[in-house]
C-alpha cells in the first residue's frame, strides 16, 4: 500500500511538471490568478499601434498644405491684338481675321491683299500643257489661296481662345497657389492636377492647328523654291539646245537670233 501511494505521488508531480512545461508564456500578476500578462499579445498590440501611428502620419502629411506656393508662380502673358494698317483698303478685313475666329474675314482679307489674275488668264492658260512653268505658277497660286486664308483663321482662333480661357486659367492658377485649407486636401489637389492637364491638352490642340498651318506654309515655300530651281534648269537646257543648233560665233553673223536666252 505504501508503495502504491509513492508511485501515485510521483505520477502527480510528473504530470504537474509537464503541464508547467507546455503552458503559454503568460503568468499571473501580483499573485492574483485572474489577472494574466501575455507577452505575445503585448508585442502584437505594440505592432498594431506602430502601424496606426505610421498611417496617421501619412494622412497628416497628405492634408498638410504649403503656405509659400507663390515661389513657383509664373505669369501668363496675354496676346495683344494685331492692328494692321489699311490706307486704301488693301488690307480690308486683315485685323479682324488675325484677332477673331472669322473665316469670311480671312477670305476677304487675302483677296484684297493679293494680286488679282487677269481676266484673260484662263484662255491663255488653257493652251499651256500640264507641268509647264505657267501651270505650275497657277498651281502655286491656287494652293496658296486655299491655305493662307485658313492660316489667318487659325491665328484668329488661337487669339480668341486665349482671351476666352484667360478667366479659367487665372482661376486655376489662383487655387493652385492658394495656401489655405480650403484647396489643399488630397482630393482637391488631385482635382486641380486633372484640371491643369485638361487645360494643357486644350492648349496643345490649339497649337496643333497653328503647327498644321506652319506646315502648309512650308509646303508652299518649298513648292515655290522647287519651281524656281526647275525653271532655272529648264532655261539652261533650252539655251544649250539653241546653241547647238545656232552658231553664235562672230565669224558667222549671217542672221539675227531673236530667241536666245542669256
């Protein structure tokens, strides 16, 4: 009997030790059994508080505004209106064409400022073959008459748009450089960026029209230079052909050559 109690006592002590070895890392405080401190839970709580602090700082930085934005502010230069002199009506409509969106004024101004072709020109040109110097001159005139009024209108459109957009540009610029809380939240700043991108796109499209006009004018200039060079070469070929047929030496002055081109 005594041996049995001894074995049972050893078994209880061993079981108690096993329980203590497998327990979680928590322990009672101040000897009171229902108040337990768990280091693992405490570490997790500290980590959560650190994360919240980081998020708070990030949100705080997002809503913090600049108070000295004016150091980045630039000036939008307005385009002045063009005032073209018109002494005898030779530039009638030109000022309107350059300052407003008026295709009719552009057409009128171009016709008034350019040389009018002779009324008999169609009869004369009808006998000229295509590719000749005269039909090439006609092609240059006709292309210029189509492109140039359109360019005048493009310039007028751009000037008009700049004037119409001045209020919107000024308003956006004022809010972008505002240092108060009313325009400095994250969403408000993003909206201002979107508005600035929209204005930039509109400006790029307007300037694209002007660039197309410049390309058209360069085409006309290239056409004129090309025709001039071709005319010069054709003249040189004609002179060479005439010299090969007609003797121009002083010893053979038997007749007058009235078709010679120097």
